[in-house]
């Protein structure tokens, strides 16, 4: 939901209006350094008051989670599933992987590709995603790497906070299980080409981008969880500012 494109954590959560406008206005930036992490979790005796103050602010609803899915998108093997699970655990909410839902409903993806082809896979994948995004309440939903190809899915994502995970081909070839990924099995180097074909779609739907090759899963999980906690507050602020701007520009009587 929101009218923001890719945003860096350091810059704070994005402004929010809907629908999300076209291309991104900010370059992909690196996730912030680990020191902030350490500072945020510091629990030295003299600092006991700060967490208490923070809890009270949360109690007033300052960090309510969105009442809809927070969606992870990104290229193959960027870490959507593994990081999505961790963030869900961190936030104490449900995690759903639409690839896994697809497998439960239609069988193993690699075999499905061979038997029915990619077009049929995309059709059913979009169907599975639409069903999952329609479920209300805060959840983390990780999509398959190519899900953003479907226009229907991109349209639905306008109504959701969307986290884009990015990485490099080198990192993927080092860490990912290529055999499980039909589009990479015979040609692992295809990763970069496929990313370039889809880059515009990822950027169109994303509210924030994290690099998964530059930080540990633990650091990233905390960062993304923190972003998710602040999302609603930022969105309300951005909406308020937009309404204020719009009112200021309304012609007064007689104009
Ligand atoms: N910082 C990191 N964050 C997330 N995953 C990482 C990180 N570093 C390495 N990995 C590894 O990257 C691999 C790919 O992760 P995962 O399967 O979650 O990707 P995916 O984006 O869900 O892929 P797909 O598009 O195929 O569903 C895993 O082996 C994971 O452990
Ligand atoms: O990037 C892709 O096109 C894919 C990624 C995986 O998550 C699966 O959805 C499937 O292997 C296709
Ligand atoms: Mg996955």
C-alpha cells in the first residue's frame, strides 16, 4: 500500500500514499552497518529507562503491525524464504511461502515446469498468491522469485508493505541449492540475465530494499522487523502530511 519506492533503512521508512507510483526514485543502497544494531539492543544498567519509554509509546499504538501481509519479493535465492521465516518469528506472526503453498496444491515446482510449462505455472502461482494476500491480519508472505512478472500480482502488491531482497549472482552461486531451482539448474549464470529482465517489476512493487549478501540473517531479520514495526506509523504520518498539503492547495472561495 503506499506511494513509495525503494527506500533505505537509514532514511527511515517510506512515505505512504496509494497507489504506488511508477519507477523507483532512489538507488539501491546498502543495508546499514551492524553498529546501530548493537546500540539498539544495548542493555547497560544506566539505560534501563529508554526501553521503558519505548514500550509505553508502543502501547499507544505507535508500532502496530499492518493488518495485512508484509510481502517479501526478490530474485531467485535472494533469501525470501529463509529471511521471511526469521522476521515472522521475530515479530511473532505467521509465515507463509507461496512456493510451498503451490507445492502442496500442485506438486513439486521443477516437475510442474517440465510437465506443464512456465506459463501454466505462472497462472496458478498468481492464483495462489491472490488467495494468500486476501487473508487479513499481519503475516509475512514470501513470494516465488518470478511472481512479480504477473501484472495481477503487482497490482495486488500496491496494497501491501513490500520488502525487496537483493543479492548478487556470485553470492547465489555460492550459497543456494541450484538443483531445486528449475530456471537455474541447467544454466546457473542465467540468474543475472533473469534479474535484469525483472528488475523493473521488483522496483515497481518494493517499499524498501535490503541486500542479503552484505549482512547476516540475524542482523537482517532484526532490521526488517524494525522496519515492519514502524511501517504503519510512517504511513499515517505520510498520509497526514499529504492531506495537509492537499488542503493547502485547495482553492479558497472566490478563487
Ligand atoms: N543474509 C542472508 N539472508 C537470507 N538468506 C541467506 C543469507 N545469506 C545466505 N543465505 C542463503 O541463501 C539461500 C537462498 O535462500 P532462500 O531459499 O530463502 O531464497 P529465496 O529467495 O526464497 O529463493 P526462491 O526465489 O527460489 O524462493 C539459502 O541457502 C540461505 O540460507
Ligand atoms: O524466479 C523464478 O522464476 C522462480 C523462483 C522460485 O521461487 C519458484 O517460484 C520457481 O522455481 C520459479
Ligand atoms: Mg523461496
